[in-house]
């Protein structure tokens, strides 16, 4: 597997050893049970897979390469490189500027760019419309394009589905950069529509079954369909692809449900003419991280901590899973841990920060589940571990414990 060159401060002395040990023990990645690391009073129950994925490391490597190779040029990020504040803040500290926010609102007008500037396309990719605007200015967007190859795989599959006259159903969050990009690419090749969850798949199914009229359908999905989308014509032959950071199990649930609806309407014998098998579009890294999180749920612990950017879709889905069983705290970094009793945690349901009291139980020893999103550096997870250890051990004791790893 390719080894990426990312700045040393993204690496970690603790987590890197845990990951290296598991890789040696399980080179084929067949075992999704968590690792356990006991440091004094705390046993950290660590997910088998978490942290930087291929696409993120590729994006970071290319971004710093752009900085090093172009010291005299203005360099812009189209939007957040990945959904992690520490990574984006560090890139900004090197002089990079954002052209848009995460919802596509313009921060710097494109007409202020020149052909001498560099624009880095983020790991999520971008729309064909934005690509055309930048190419029209003469901006180089190819050299340091960091679009994740697994996102491009979804685009390529959508193109193939379009060639066979399938309608593309995208499981994703409508305003997410990746979904906007995928929708732009798929709409070029085929009628396309975005579903955010199984509830919206049910609404789609209601129309296919003849339980909803066309006007009501069009009103509900307004702004989430490609131009000229005709549900009466375009929902007879479909294929489901996804925003790669969504729950893979949910994408599979939607695809299987719609397959059953098509069997109900057209019969089993002719099903291949009405829905494509698109399981090959699921991102392996997202799938591995989510499966490893399910592995965490098979163990016992006092609490769970998930580390990552609050606007990170894949990270929020890890929280969704873990909060079903454990007191779960979603933090961006160690600074959110205020004391042994207080922690600032992000609520994915209310989209707000909450100060939680007594988050660490009154126990001499405890088990803490620890994982992070695909855009979170391992060094940040290390810092969280160190902060927690500091409430139970002196600095010298921690150094002794770490020396034994």
C-alpha cells in the first residue's frame, strides 16, 4: 500500500504503535475486534480501524506538496480540504485561502483569480460547473486535484449506469460538498435524485407503487432532482450510489428496500432490468471504520469518546452507532475536556455544544472506548489520551507507562 508523506506532527507516538501491532497481527484485516491498551488506571478500548483513510492522506500530501513547490504563487483551497478544523487551520497558517465555505457560499469571488493562481480541489471533489469556471479563467486545477479516488469511483459507476439508461439515486446529504459534486457528475449522464435516508426512500417507493401523485412527488423533492426529471419515466430503471461518508449499512438498506419495491412492481424474473447492483461503490475505508465501530459495541466500557470535526459526516455516523449503547462524547480535540468532571461535547441531533457534568465515573479504574473519524489526525487522538491520563497519573508516571509500549 502507498506510503504518504504527511507532516510529522500529524503522526503519533501512541496510536501509531497500536496500529502497527494490529497490522502485524492481522495483515489481511479480517479481525474487527478492538485493541485494548491499559495505561495505569485506564484501559483504552480502541477501534480496529479509524483515523486517516487513503483519500485523506492523499489530499494532505498533495496540499503540502503544492505549498512546497510553489512558494511564490497564490494558492487557494476550493473549500475545506477535509472536515477537520486542525488540518484546515494548519493549511491556512501556511498562507492558503478558502474560496468557498462547506455549503458552497462564495468567500472569495472567482473573478479575483488569475491564470497564475493554483486552486486545490478538496478530497470531496467539486461540481462540473465550478470546474468549468476555473478552467475558463485558466487556473491550474489538475496538478493538485485531491479528489478521493473512491469518490471518483462513484462518479465512474454513475456514468456507466447512465449509459445503460438507469436513473441515479444518490444516498447523501444534499448540501454536503461530495453529494453536490456527485450530483453534478451524475446529472450529466443520467436523470438523478438525492435521498438522505430510508424515510425518503419510502416516499420514493410510494410514487413507484402509485400511492403518490406526480405533483406531490415533485414538490417534496424540489431542488434534489436533475433538470427535466420525470418521475413517471425515470423511476422504472434505477441504480443506487452513495456519498462515501454515509453509513454503508444505510445505503445497503435503501438499495435492498428499493430492490424489493421493484420486485413487487415488476416481478423477480425481470428485476435486473429495473435495478442495478451497485454494492461496489461503497467506500472500503468508511465501511471498515463502521464495521470496527460495530466491533466496539460488542465489548463493555464505561463511556465512549469519538474525536473529529463536528461537520464530518463519517464521524457523526460513528457517534450514531456508539451512543446506542454507551454514554458517548463527540469532541474535536483534547481542549474540549475541561476537567475530570466536565467535557464539552457536540450533540449531532441538536447541532449544538453541551457542557456535560460527571462524564468520568467515580471509579479507580475504567474502560474508555476511543475512536475517530477518517479526517482526524492520530496525533489529536494521542492528545485526548494524554489529557485523560493526566487526571489519574503524574507526568513522570505517564512517561513511565508510555516507555513500556
